C-alpha cells in the first residue's frame, strides 16, 4: 500500500512538473474569481443559485460561431456540463448531519458580465427563470458568465444546513460570496476564501459558542502582551482569594469593552487600534513598574479593572472579521469568547502560580525575584510601548471639535452612570448586610 | 438634618454629587452637539464624499516598464482597473535607454494595462496587428457590458474606433484610418493639428479623432466623443459599428467651421469646441458631454435632445476645465467627478444641480497632485482613479472615505493614516 501511495505521489509530482513546463494552450487558470451563491430553504426544497465567470471553467467546450463568439443556440448542454462538473460536483450540502443527494438543475443561463441580477436572491431567481440572452448576442466565449439554479430535496426549511464548497480549483484565488436566506427574512452573508471547509449556515448557539470558546482560548495563549500583563498582575498575589478578585475584575472589564466594540460603540477611526495597542503595552509596563516599586500594591483589582477595559478593545480587533460565523448568536458568541479567554487565563495561572511559588521558595528570594522578573517584563513592555507609539504617531492628532467633544462627553456620561450605579449597589449591599439597628438607631 | 448620621449625610452628598454631575454632563453634551452643527455651518464646509490619495497603488511595473502620457482609464465588472497610455511615443530618449539599447532602464510599457485592486499588473497588450489599424495616438478606453475593450485615438490620421476582447483579440473596427486627410495633403501633424486635415462631423462612416467611448448596455450602442477634429457625439451599434445618429452642441447639426478662440464672458458657442472629450450615460439615461475648451458640460437624452448645461471655471483658457467625468457608484449616481487638467483638480459635483460641492488636488508631482489630470473613473467601492497626460504619465487611486463634512477646496488629499 505504502509503495503504491508513494508511486502515485511520484506520478502526480511528475504530471505536475510536466504541466508546469508545457504552455497551456488557450485558457490559463485565472488569477482571481468571485463566485456568488444564494442558499434558500423553502418548504421541502433547497434553492441554490450560483454565478461563476466562464473564464474559470476549464475543459468544457462551448460551441462557438464566427470570431469565437458563443453560439447561444447550442450552448445549453455545455452550461449544464459545466454546472455539474465544476459547481455541484464540488459542493457538499448537509441537512443536519445528512449529506444531500446531487441536485437537479432547474435552469442555466449565460449572462453578460455587466448583469446586476445577482445583487439579491429575488432578482437572481427571476433572471434564471427569465428569457435567455438573444441568440444573436455577440459575446466572446471567455467573457460570459454562467448562472445556475440547483434544487436539492430537503426534509424541512427549518433544518440546520451546512455547506462545504471546494471551489478552490477555479482560480488561484477564489472568493465565494454566499448568502443564506433562512425562513423569516434574515439574510446572512459569508465571504469564504478558497476551500473554507464545512461552514454551518445557521449555527446552533452551542456550535457558534464552541467555536468562540476555542478562539478565545487560543487568543489569550497567543497574545504575549496579555500573558505578560497577567504575569505582572499575579507576581505579588499568589493566593486564591486576591487572585479571584483580580482575575474577575479583569474579566468583567474586558467583557464590557469587547461587547461594546462588537455593537459598534468603539471609535471607528484608524488611530484607535494603534492607540489601544500602545495603551496595552503601557499597562504591562505600568504593572511591572508597580511590582518593582511597591511590595504589596493595594487595590490592584481597581487598576486591573481600568486596564481590563483597554485589553477588551484589543480582543475586539481580532473578532472583527470572525463575527459573521456567530450567526444570530452575537451576544452568546461574545460571552463564549470571554469564557475561552477565561479558560486560557486559568490554564496560565495554574502553571504560573506553582512555578512562581517554587521559584521564590528555592531559587530566589520573593522580593528580589519579583523585582527581577518585573524588570524583564518592564524592559520588553517598554520596547513595545515605544514601537507602538511610533505607529500611533503617524496619525495626526484628531482636531478638537465640538462634535468630538460631544461624543467624548457621551462616553464620560456613560462612565459616570456606571460609577453611580456601582456606588448605589455598594451602599444598598451595605444596608442589607449590616444590622438595621445601627443605621436606624435614633439619637436620643 | 441634624438627625441624620454622618455616614448618611456623606452618602447624600455623594448621591447629589453624582446626580449633579450627570445633569451637567447631559447639558454640556447637548450644548456641544448644537455648537458642532453651527461650527460646521460657519466654516463653509459641505457634506460630500471624501477622498484620500492611496500612494501605494498601483505596485511598480515589471520589466523596467514606464508609462507614457496616460489618456484613458476605466473599471470593469471585476473591479479591475484598465488604463491606456501612449508609451514610447511620448517618452523622451532619456526615459527609455533600455528600449534604445543604451542602458538598463527603462522601456515603454504596452499601451493597454489591467490592474487588480491590489495594484498588481495583470493583462498587458496593444499595438499594431493583423486586421485592424492601431491609432497613431491612442486615446480613451472603455470596457463594455460584454467585457470588450474599446479604444479611440486622436492622432492626425485617427478617424476610427477599435474593439478587442480583454485578452487583446481584435473584434471590430468602426471607421477608416486617414478618412479626415485633405486630398493631396502631406502626411504628419500633431495632436489637435488640423493642417492637412478637415473635420467631417456629418460623415456617416468615419470619425474625427475620437477621445472617449461609452457603451450603453441597454441599447447595445456606443457613444463616441468625436472628437479632436469633429465636433459631435456619434452613436454606433456596438456589434456592427454602424453609425445610428449624431449631433452637435445643444443638439444642433454639427458644423466644422472653425470657431473663434474661447473668451471668458463671451456668449457660449453654438457648436462644440475641439475636443469633445467625454460622453457618459448616467443610470437615469442622461448623456453628459464634455466640451473641454468650452468649459462646459452639456446634458442630452440618448436621442440627442438637449436638456441642460453647466459651466465650470469659466476663466480657464487654453485646454479648458471640463476634461472627463465619472459618476459616483451609489445606485442613483448622486455625484459626478470632473477631471480638470488645467486647474489640476477633481471637482465633486452634485449631479442634480450640477453645482460643485468641493474640489481636491493641486498641481505637482507628489501623490495626490496632478500634471494634466486627463481621465477619471470609479470602482465598485466608490474609489476614484485618475490618469495624467503630458509629463504626468501616471495612474492614481483616491480611496473613498465615505460621506464627510469637507472644505469647499480641499487641496491635496494626503492620507490621514499611513
């Protein structure tokens, strides 16, 4: 078996090399191609409309007339062949976990590249049911567009559907702009590159959430700046109780800004990301410095909360492009991302705390060790800070305008409101937990 | 009050403090909102699409290629940017030692170039070939609804238009080269030179130095800006190339009698001046025609009925202020952009009122500046592309940053972020 596999691989390699050296006759693999697709379950039918430029279709002969114009009177079979070989042959659609059988071709059309009907499902459907191009249209064959309407039999339009479109061989770069239109009028847009694997079109909340838990988990583990921040936080606090308070403060804070950013409350300006990156580096630097200067910093949870707000914006940048995969579960996906971040943090703590304990017990005295470790972190953070500040400096200082100030005041208003609410809660909780007699005792 | 404990009193103070602070902030914000609106009004700013130069587009050309005078730009259905330029014909010897065999750099690039959105050069072709007459001085490029590439020409002998596939395969020629030559006249001549040539604005077969082409998908007709020698808009069948109709300024029958030089303030000419430099059809089927030296834009129905006209920078003489137009990419095409290669600006115009809202650009060789900004086009994202003729010799991209309050005259739209 192994020998055969090796031989096959060699043969493939050889074939590839030959292909590379022989000039391709008429039709090269295009550099980039966009495939447009609509997927709409209706009753017991899944309608799939696909548009692809003909330049991406290889090995299918299109009948031609003079000057290599397409002979539109004889083109239908070629369009159906292309639709079967290149489109439906390379897409797997699942209803739940069941692979749907090959589809029926309802109609195919040859279109002009200027045709705008694929802007929306209804116009695309009407186009595919409408009159074909006039037979005398002078259309150079490679400049045409193939439109297809497929029908898949399904059990119910309420099922969960997933798609695996392996159209990556159509061009060097293939972008699939796919719209899913489940019952109820929502339109969910996906932009997939190459072979994006199995994509759940309407993820259940736990599927969406699972994806984000994993994403959050790996993000914190890959984010060196977040990890160093965490390290600085805990060097002086290695017991469970203060740790819980600090980690909770960090989590609550970054959840607030992450969710705010996902709902577009963060400034959209270009300088915002470099500003946040610089502030994150500053937070690490500050924390390290505090460890060096103060042995047991008081109220660390408070400063952690403030810096947590900044780190939350940092997390939001990586989520920007992946939120499309959350389907309609934006909030639960965000919370799931936070859970993932939390799990990652706990894992890091589970490793770091015993490590620090052993280090301070057997290798170096606690205070000296704290200072040394913090100094190393501070050094790294200082470099990050200056590098990121350099990037930030390339942006002009935003002009102070009344409009800018007004939006600043809106934020301040929100912060004061949160502070007031927190204070009120604090007062009320004290009332409840303390014996009523002390508060109400009359001054006699 | 005396009955209250110290703790309760301090809490009351804090609570009152919070309430007062919240109230003050709310009032402050409302006041600032109001003054923000007033500030914008007072500064004479206007809401318009805002652009920024993209200094990194396109990427450097391969093979030590350089551009000659760049006199046409269009964006196709794939959002690829096509330009046409005059290559070696407009390069001085010291610009093309590679071509002359006297050094390593540089050589003229092929005249037709396709770029993707990332600025990579894709297809490149053009030049004389079998079955057609390549123009003496190519001018204008258009990609039609079938993906075909149209090219005009304003050289002395150019009186025709060509159609190719995107790969450069010849499809059609309409008009015969050399049709405008006076009987017995000597060969030669420069751009705009009429010695030895005579306008033929009522010729049913050939044209007179076509500046630009626009193909109407709906009617499968090509509008030819005809041109540097003729004084008309000519409409041909896009498949057969057969002339269908034509007209001059105000829809008049075109007349090639030479006009007196343009004088600011004088009554507008009843014929187009040379060159008729653009003729673009909007989504509401109005044809906008650039009377470049007449400093005006005339609007027609597709049948050639005059609708209205607007004048721009009427003190501009010599080469004029209305070189080329492009429509904004919103469904209504609310705005149009006018390239002005004398005053070196792009004007952002409200298409309904035809009034200039704002303008950007300035003369110079830095990114975002112009030297003979000649042609203009927009892509799907609403970005603007310009090409420059004379010694400008380049294509530039201006990124659409969305609607914003901008100054009436913005100068060079330098990027706010690198």
